C-alpha cells in the first residue's frame, strides 16, 4: 500500500494586525474543525482504496452454469472464498449450499486445490477454504492452519446469510453444509465431524491414524483417535488415490469401521496428490460434485453415481467403489 501525506496550511490575515474578536475565533475554530475532518476523511479513503480485497478469475470461472470468482472477504481473515460471480440468480427459490475446505499438509492456503474448489463453486456452491488466497501457483510457505478455521468458515457462512448488508444475505443454504478436506485437511474435517451444522462429510486422500502408525504422522497434524469416527452423524465419502496413496490404508480402515451412517469409498489410482491441480480439478471433481449434488441438493441423478448395482462412477475408467449397507 502506498502512503500519502496530506499537508494542510491555513493562513489568516487581519487588518492592522488586530487581535481576533469573539466571532472571529468561533469562525476560526469551526473552519479548523471542518478542515481537519475533511483531511481525515481523505486519509481514510486513501488507505481503504489501497487495501482492496484480492480476487481472481480462475479458468474463465469454471465449466459450470454459474461462472465463479475466487476472492478474499474482509470479514473473514485467513480464508479464501469461491462463489458465483452473479449472485442475483440466488435467493429464496435457489440457494447456495456450502462447502468448507481444509488443505493438504494443513497449509494455510488452498494453493494446491483452487482449481478443484473453483470448479465446484461454478455449479452453484459457496466454497470457503481455510487459508490465504493464492494469486499464483507458488507454494504457500508459512505457519500451518488450524482446525478452528474450518469452524470459522461455517460461522461466517451462517452470519453472512443473516446479515442484510451482506451480498450473500438470504442466498446461502445453511441447512446444507459439507465439511471436507484433503490429507491433513481431512484430519481437520474429521476432528470437526461432530458439529451439528454439518450435513455431509467428504474426506479426500486422508484417514485417521491408528496407534500402530501414528508415529509416521507429520508434526502439527490433528490426531484424533479412531474412536472419533463414532461422532460422525452424517453421510460420508472417502475419495482416495488408490493403493498408491499413502493415506489409502488409513482411509479404507476408517470406511470399514463406519456402519452407523451411510458411507462409501471411491478410489482412483493416482496416488496421494489426487488430481486437484489439473484443469478444473481433474477426475476427482466428478465424484466430488456428484456427492455434493446428491447430499446437498437432493439430485437423484447424481445419486446414481454411487447407488444401484452398476453405479455410474464404475462406468468411468479407473474408478473403484465400496459402499456400506446404509448407502
């Protein structure tokens, strides 16, 4: 931000160097006060214009029917928001379901996932990702994010929907919220799984560590025990990178332990990194969008991606799918 200095000079002359009378003193004080207030207003305008929130159009707004934008929100520090550019299409009859996202490595920026998240937003979702907006493809280097930031994302979405001064006022479907994350972000999501506002969970390239392999976890990662899975109260999908994925064993072990809520595990053999950085998020976007459309929008066609004797996901090359009896 560029600083600007404002120099204000007041020069008063009186005839014959006579002292000010009472009325002149009042006029002088009034003029001085008005001048100073004007100067302060100009300074505030200068600083505000230099602190405009960052935004970026990613991949022409995505392939969905609602071209998206990635942006900062002044009311939500250390987060990145993805949303349709034109919010006039949303309101009482059509609202924006919510996806709150935690990043791989618990990094405090969605720099590896922004194409994937932007694509989801272009299909009519409000996506709130933990961390600072990535204005280029440079890796984020800074402190790790926290599990609390994902809760802050939900808090913010709920508050924006109720705030008459917000552009999202009355446009957010706060009854349909998916908490999701990749790798360490998936652990953050599972840590927060008991939040009653969550409608569904999406765990990508992740799964809880058990006592035997907990020592292989990276320092600073949330480490809820396997017993945490009992707190899940909503349908859940695991999207994993196949046996090549370092989180495969943990994720599949989670899935096989979950019998009290609908659950499935989809695998695509690309390893731990997934396809998030590919154009429009790559192949991982397919089951992710289908799951969200089914769970948050009630789309019966999207449900066919996972349900039935021959799910549509299995008709796509490379995918495998396991389901529990609840699904």
